[in-house]
């Protein structure tokens, strides 16, 4: 490892030990003391440096914790190339779909409180979802038929509701016409109004009969508002971020923290990176823009894709789940609820990996791909962020960068394998 990298690593450890970035692991230790290889972890750093040097990403921050102790934290490259600002342990990232596990936990808090049942119809909280219609691929809008049953809260948590995303060629244009967004672009609306519009658009398939990644968790954001009597922002602040001391997690980054927000980039043809600021990028019926954490009216709380966070904050969230729902003596969820959340709920509806209540789950050795990770759960985000938690190995790993599309970047593709290769044999 280069001298400069060793300095950043050691300095980052000091920062986290002091509590500046709110790391969930209470101690910083030498990797070998928790069964991790320093040489193995150095290969993660080398991969990060390679991606920066080849201009595949501007920079990244990665962390690995085991047995509740931080064994690795590395910051490589720039958070802002043009300004010459380095990645730091407290750099703030757009986490996009890594918002989904957080919003899912918020729903399960209400479940634990008896305010929501998993078999509740969504129409109990958003009446417009009563009597949904289904429009199968290839059918015209006037061919939509009444669904066999209503969408339930569990359907939303497991992405079996029939809701999709704007990039779907069949229903995406209808979402766009209705002004339905997704968390990675500014929106001047509010959840209460937008979810009513979404409810009037047919589903892609019958509820519970297929797994389709989509806007289900955004709908859950509105369910939380109705069931709790609080805005989604208020509920997360009071029930998740506050208790877990996730002090830099939010929908919209405050002005005083904007200097810590990483710039988002896109790959240029050939080599190089293009800065993404307020340019709206449109791909078919799907549009996105990097300025959503700080531009616009800041009224739309996308529970499925709108949050920003730091590696340290997200590590606290993951440690809470790994601890069975509690951190630092504060209980967020019942242990049985965390177990349910992190157990496959969809069976053969999803190929390649299972899915619990808001997170993916590795079900068997075939899905583990040769890694010792059966039972691990996690997810990733649109802007090139990824995490996983492995209860069997008492392990957490997080890597955050900011690029879309990912082009030739290899960091996320290889990160998990390198983490497992660092486990002492």
C-alpha cells in the first residue's frame, strides 16, 4: 500500500474513533485481530486506486467491520475533481436504492408497534389503490383488467406488487405522463398527491405472482406517513436517524454540509469522466439528475431512492441489523422482525438470489457463487453504492462512489469477492 494511502487509512481510523462520522463499530482494530487479512484488504484499496487512475470513478470510500469492530476504512480519489476535494470518511453520497432498506425498517417499526400489518391492503392507507388494474405487456390501455386481489404491505416490501419503474418500456411512459418520479431527480410534488396518481396506473402483473423491481418502497413512504401521522422525513429523523445517530443521513443535504457532498459523474466515451450537476439525462421514459439533493422545492420524500448518507452512518444502520435490531442500547426493531426481514420471502419468484423485506438474501451455495456468504443480505444504489451484511461471518462491508452509468468501473463487481478473500482461512 502506498505511503499516502496508509496515511489516509490511519487518519480515517482516528476520525471514526473520535465519533466524527458516527461509525457503528465502536472500536477500530488491526484486521488480523478480527480474522481479516491486511494483505487481502489491501487488494480492495488497490482496486479502488486502479478505478480512480483509469478514470472509471472519481473516488470512493469503503469500510469493512467484523465482530462490531472497524477493521478497514479507505478513502481514495476525489469527491470533486474540479475543486480538488479529496474523498473523506464523512463524505456524503447519494445512496439512491440503498434508501430502500432504511424505509423498509421504518415500515417494520410500525409493524412492531402494531400500527401496520403485513397483510393489510395498501388501500387501507391510500384508498386510491382499491381495485387495482393489470395491464399485461403487449396489451393496450383499454385492455387492462381488474386484478385478482389488492396489493398488500408485504407485496410492497418484497417487490411483488406489480409496480415497476419508469424505465419499463410498457408502463414507463404512463408513469412519465403522470409525473411520477423515483428519487434521483428533483420533484416539486409531495408523496400524498403522487401516490394517488400512481395508484390509477395499471400494474405490470398480478400482485404476488412475480418479482418486479419498482416503486413499491416509494408507496411505503406514503403508508408510513398515513400510519404514523408524520411526514416520511420526520418519521425517519425521529425513529431511525436520531436513535441511531445517523447524523448525516437525509433527503436533502443542508447548505452547511454541501461541501461534503460527492459530485456525481458519468463516463465519457473512451476515457475520462463528465461532471453531472443540473443536466437532466433522459434514457427513454426514464430521466435523472444529480442535483436532487440540493436543488428544487425539497418537498418530495422518495423512500425508494431519495436519501443521502455517509459510509459511517450506513455502517451504524447495518450494525443495528446485524445486532438483531439494536445498537448502543437503543432498540429499533424486535430481533424476530429483523430475522423475518433478512429471510427470503419470495422463493422462485426471483432467480439468482432471494429477497426478504427490503433486502436481497443469498439463499444457497449456488447463489453464493463460491463465496462463504449464504445468509448474507444487502443491496446497492443507482449512483454506484453497495453494501452487504453477513450474520454467519459477523461481517459488514460498504463501498460508495458516485457514477452513472457505471461504464467500465469494476469496483462494485469485485468488492464483495475481495472482502471474502480477506477472511482468514
